[in-house]
C-alpha cells in the first residue's frame, strides 16, 4: 500500500459511514495520469484507492473522508453515494482486460474494506450500477462473476422460471436488487446486462431475469 494524498475530499454528510464500495475504471492511458488527475484540485475528482495494472495499491483519501468519485446517482433508493461509499479506481482504459495481479490486489483490498465497515457483498457495485446511462465503468470486460464466487459481490442466479417476461416485472426485480435510479426501461436493461450479462443485446428475455432472483441476495 502506497500513500499519495489527494486534496479532493470533504467530510461525509449527516454522519454517514461507508455502506457501499463503488468500482470504477480510470479510462486513462497510465496510472500516473490518473493519479495526477485524482490529485488535481482543479479537476474536483478523487477516489479512496487506485489499483495499478501490476497490482500496486495507492491510497489517495482516508476511508473516513468523503471522496469525489461517484457523482449523481442512486442505489437502493439512496442518493449522495459519495457520503455512503468507498471508491476504488482500476487503472484500465476501458478497452482491455483487467490483469490478474490487479484483480488479486482488488480482492485483498475488498476483503479488508468489507470486514472493516461490515459492508455486504451485495453492496459492492459498479459505477454503472448507480448511474445507469451516465456511466459504464468498470465495463463489460470486468469479471464480476469472479468476485461473486469469492463472496465479494452479489451472486447471480435464480430458480424462478419467467415464461412471459414483462418490462414491469423486470423493473420491479431490478429495483429490489438495488437498481433504483429513475431511468428509461432500455437504460435500466442495459445497466443490468452490463453487470450480469455483458454482451447481451436485443429485447428483454427470460435470461435477463435470472441474475435478479433470490439467490442474488443470499450469502
């Protein structure tokens, strides 16, 4: 763990403590470029941690403080995500896989954060989960299934058989899973697919319901 303090933080509002972890990708060419931006007062953005492609973990903001990483969004009916979360940036341009050393470092960091703050795996989310349509990171190349297998993210899958899936049913289940942002049906479907069925296209199908069932919320 390296320490590279950023000035871009403030107090968590209303006495809130972290109940979420939000994962991002930097969408920049190098980790150093991302660090420079996250520490630039003029940029007014930051995150608590940045994980380099080779696995180095750089802490930019103390977990007690409110970093400026999430922006406008909502999860489980709650807003001001910055006051409720810890933000982790992954050094990735958004167009290539996440290397093994980086994923291994993320798992180690997540375990420590979840234990420290008693955060449930279901509340480890992507930027795209809380800001559907506005953000797509950590993107379709991120291995959510790997985190789920290790108890570090929600597990997808349900036994319920949806013979005639409807948009209304899908929205209800998506809301129950945490996707409560006020967005159009198509945007909601895209956000859920980005998280659980990357690469899926076309109209709503029964397969889109599977990740949102009861198993996704049991551990």
